[in-house]
């Protein structure tokens, strides 16, 4: 891709990113409604939100189908309507990277943000979404795939692949920040949004450094898996064990990440190494479409948190 240094080029790319993010949200709603309609034809009153008459396995598979369709549709439109090419998705083997170091930093940043977001939500009186999981069997496996594997693969393909690839000619700063903010706001939850933004920035940085979205998929899956295990322990495990596991994750990983970062910096590591120069990160807001989409999603996030 040619490098974009003019604000005009950034505005166009940011506009497409914003439209794609909103389109994803609309497509997710549309496909969920279509699937719910057919579920209702089979069992009266059934829907994805109320899968009466359907097993948990069937409901999970149908939910994954909606998620897959909602992600692939905007990606295909971007590949057809914009300068985005298949190679820009970075579905490539990564350059040599440090899995232990990156995993420690990612989990540390994610859990520090999670702790801060949870405390902020409590102070503001914002509600949180409760996770319900099956006790075991095939339904639990489907839930694991739906909550851990599918988001890690599809969200990285969309945000760090398509959207970041579209903004990459503007420089790494805009390419990382623009999709990360949309990624955070599309969670429509204050606490999750803070964590998602921090994770999005880190995973965007990792994609720029390694030239691949595959390491990000792995770390995204690992973070989701840890949250899945803790949620399962809270539902079915002994309360002291669940509380101990949650406190360990929230406290150990941030402290370990700080130690690893200090150690790496002392050895000459620089986070900016390997990043592409370009415009400033906030140049994405020169796009009225991007700014409007951010405002719309932020308002939806506030309303969602207030109603829950």
C-alpha cells in the first residue's frame, strides 16, 4: 500500500472503518432477527435471546452462525468497495516474536483495565452483563467455542485485519487507534469497553510488529479462556476458589507485566520499533463519519449501561 500522509486520505479510510463498524452492528442484529424468525417458525415464541424448545448446543451454533455472517459481510464489502486487498488482512505467519513477553504484557494490561473498568462501573452505578454457562457436556464445549474461539478469530480478522489494514497507509498510530476505539465501543458496555480498548491497542501494536494477526488471535483466545474459566468457577465452583482465582488473575498479571516491561526496557526494548510513521492517531477524527459513529456508539454504550 502507498503511504498516506494527507488528512484527506485518512478521512476516507476512517470513514470506511466507521461505516463498517456500524454495518457490523446492524448486520449482527439483522442476522439474529432472521435466525430468530426461523426459530419461531419451528417453536412458537423461540428466539436467540429466548431459545425455548432448542437445546443449548443448537442455540450456541445458531448464535455462532449469526456472528460469522455479521463479520464476513462488512469484510467482503470492504474488499470489493475499497482499496483493501486480501493480503492486507495479514493472515500470514508472524515474524519472530516473544510469546512469553507479549502474553505477560497483554494479560497484564487486560486485567489492569478490567479491574479499573469494574471499579468505575461500580462508582457510576452502571450495570454489567451476567454470563450463564452450561454445567458440562457438549453444550459447555459449544459455549467455549462461541465465547472464546469465535470472537478471537472473527474480531481479530475484522478489526486488526480489515480495519487496521485499511488505515495502515496512514501510519501505525492511526491504524492502531482507529479500530481499537471502534472495537471498544461496539461492546456497548463500560467495563468491557475499557478493557477492549486497551486490548485493541495492544493487539493492534502486536499486528504491526509481527506483520500478522495470528499472534493476536492466540492472545485474544487466551484472555477469553481465562474469563471463561473464572465465570465457570463462579457459577459451579466453590466460592473461595472462584474468588481466589479472580483475585490472582487481576493482581498477578498486572504486577508481572510491570516487572517484565521494566526488565525489557532496561535491556533496550522500544515499543515504537518497527512501527510505520504517518499522521497522528487522532487524525481519524477529521472524518465526520468516524466522529459521528463514535458519538453514536458511545451514546448507545451509556444507554445500555444505564438500562442493565
